[in-house]
């Protein structure tokens, strides 16, 4: 296994998936998966137990693959917060208008 560059408490940017573009702090690392704060929230239904007598639905962060995150550096922070201007549509080169061939019209009475 290669050495991981992402460590606990690092700030990362999600680069793929439904949370693309969001950033958060790494809470936990498990082999090739990371748990990021407030990213990939899942709901779990719990039965009543001695620890949780009411049971119910709880929400918590789930792991995402480490290849889907990117370590945020100081240079990246500047580019994240800048609002990019919408791309201007490329102006198509004006094509010369095709001249329609004018067929001589014949009237019904001119035969």
C-alpha cells in the first residue's frame, strides 16, 4: 500500500460524487477510506436497546473512498472561493448566406 498523504484533521475537497465541490475536515481514516465532517450523511434505523431505549433513526457520517477527495492547500483555498465567471459562448464565424436558387415561377395561366 502506498503512503497516504491525507491525515486526520486535514481539510479536503470532495472531487467526485453527489457531494462534489464541498469541503470538510477528515474525522477518521480506515485503510483507503476517509470519514469527512458533514459529508456523506446516512440514516440508520436502530432498535430499542439498553443503550438507546427509544430506538429511532440516527444520522451519522459514512466513509468515502480516498480517491474521491483531494487535500486542500493554501493555493487551492483561493481558487475555491473565487466565483468563476460563466464561460462565454464561442462566437461562430459568420457563414456567408447561401443564395437560394430562384426558379422562374410559372403562373397557371402562362402555359
